[in-house]
C-alpha cells in the first residue's frame, strides 16, 4: 500500500473518542448508583404503604370513576416499576362479571389480532370511559338530584349528599337552588323562605338550613329534659296546709283517717276529731245531758272527751308529771 493510500484511509476513518478522565468516570458511577438507590427506596416505600385494591368492575356506569381512580392509585404506589403490559393485564384482571366480562374477552381478541392497541394503563382507562358511557355521567347525576330528599336525616347529612351528587351534574344558578329546596324538609324550607332576609345563593341555603336544623334539634332535646324534671315526683312540689295551733309548730297535711282527703292547717283549737257521718245517730249526744265528767266535774260530756284533760296534757311539764306520779 502506498503512502498516499494510507493517508487517504486515515482521513476516512473516524476520529477516536476522547477518553474520560478519572473524575468523570467516578461522577458517572455515582450518578448510576444514586439512581439505583432511589429506585430501591421507592420500591421499599411502596411495599410498606397499605394501598386498597380496586373493586371488581362489572360494567355499571356508576362504577367507572371509582374503579379507575382506585386502579390508578394502586399502580402508582405498588406497580410503578412494572412494564406497561403488566399493568394493563393487572387492570383487566379486575374486569369481571356482567357485560364487563364479554367486553374484556372481545378486547383480548382484538389485541391478539392487533385490531386494537392498548399500550398503557392510561389508554385502557380511556377506553373504559368511552365504552361504558361515562360521557352520560352528567345525566345520571341530574336524575339523582331530582329524586334526592332529606327525609329523617339531618340537614347536614342532606347537604353533604347533595354536594356529592351535584358535583359534575352541570347544574348552576336558580335551577340548582330549586332542586336543593325541593329536597329539604318542608318545615325548614318554609322557615327559611319566610325569613325577613331569605337566603339567595346555594351556599346561604345550605349553611342556614344546617344551622336552623341544629337549633331545632337542640331545642327539642332541652324540652324533653325539662319535661322529665317537671314530671318527677316532688321536683317542684310546694307543701300544703296552714300552721298548727297550740305550740306554734308547722305540720304537713296528712291523709285523713276517714278514708280520703287531707287534714291539716288551721288552729289546733278549731281542730276536730275524725269526720262523722251527719246521718249517723249521735248516741253520746243524746245521753250527754245527764252525764258528769269524772275529770272536771262538769256535765254534758264524758271524761274521755274532756277538753280540760287534753289541755292539761299540753301544759304539763316533766317535773309536774313526776310529782303527780309520786316522784321528787
């Protein structure tokens, strides 16, 4: 080979790549190791966190959003390093039952024949939304808004459910407020509508309905407590009857000995014995005129009915009683 040919061959060959310095090699090794460490940390973190798996998808329109959201979260937390085909197969494993099973079988046949392409889980989610009528979600929510009612629930519970159903329904403005008012209990709706300054926005209707319902329930609870205290025996009872004469003591009314009625009050001097039947014969009265009291010596009564005897019992002191009995 001539010198001229060697020179031409040298010009045609590519120039050799510049050699990396030792520092550059170390930096590249460090970057690779750091990437591997980050991947390991993500895998370990994902394995420690408990993530709920999606529910079985049966093809119902109301299940679409919940199924896709749960599957997406699980893939991000547990399967981020898995291949796209593995993620697609995992999502399809939860598509079972009802019309969803036939849909999955058709999709697998199309993928085998390359008539359809699903290269990622996100593409599969889009296909599920399109094929199972997720575009009519707005109509479903509107139908729910037209039938939802408060019933026996609190206004707070009704408001929370109304907000959940209304999200994505497309309702706004006055029709939105009217649907909320329709589902409210009549008593709360009338009080708010007849207020001096009735609510005008959906936020005001919801806030004031919750506040009014809470106040009414608290008032009823307090009324029940007060009613129980008022009905309790002796709770607020006032003693009846007047003062007891003679010694000036106070007495409570007591049940009479004649089978009913209360006795008490008044002066002792005006107190009489047990009530007598006005139609009964008064034997003692007929014979009292010729009877002499053995205690006071007066006529017209017997010793057992002598008032002087009763009076003596009241004024007797312990010392006088002892002298009468022969004591010191």
